């Protein structure tokens, strides 16, 4: 038996079978994995501290390093953790302007959508791209050095994307919140 903390921070007993949920259990469940409170605590900790060691994660959620490691591996296998990456401050690279581009395509047929999405994945400087419901088809977010940099991106890449009939651009005056803290 292991101890863990419940919602009220009281220590409770947890069997080693529960601690050692296998990746197969997560992967075999239909749809989203069945996450318990410990899994959610691990995910939240890793969201804030992506480079945390198994020891640090275990300390944060009340597990041993090996139990934390098993759960992290199971969460990775289940797809709850899609990967790890460094968050780069684009401002330090000279890209100080955030730009939102609303894209309208000639039509929403599968081949047009697929061609646009394939091309946008290859485009440099794109922070994110989202298929939208409503007035326009996609929302594209880019970071650029300034208006001249955006002008080059617009002329050389964005306006040449397959199926594009209209681009509407908005510039952020200030970034208030990006990503989760």
C-alpha cells in the first residue's frame, strides 16, 4: 500500500496496483483516458514544470519517483502528454509583434482544406493555425519583427497559400496572456 493525498490534503492509502496503472489500461479505454486525481495533478505539474524529474513530480503529487515515472509513461502512451518542448521568447529573437490573420478559402471542400493545411504546416513563422466555425475558415497566428516583416510574410507566403481568397489581419497592441502560466 502507498499513501497519497486526497482532495482535503489528507493522507489516504492507495494500493500499488492503482499506483501502477499500466499504459495498456489507459490506451485500451475508449475516447479520453480515465484520469484520476493523481494523473490530473501530474499533468498540471508538468504543464508548469515540463523539465521536472520523476522525483520532483512524485514529491509534488505524493508518489515515489518510480510510481510517478510509471504514471507519466502511461499518460504519454495514452496521448494525454503529447510531448515536451521549450517555450521560446520570440521577443528575444526580434519578433515583437503578434498578428492574427483570418483566412477565407475559395470553398470548404476536403481537397482545398487539405491543401491549405499541408501548406500552412510548411510555412515559417506560423505560431498556430485553427480551423474555425463561422465567418472565416482559419485563424492563423504569427509573430513578426514589425510591420515590414509582416508585409514580406503576407506577400511571399500567406497570399500564396492554396485556396486563399481573403486575408483579414489584426495586430495585437499588447500580449496580456500567452499559454498557461
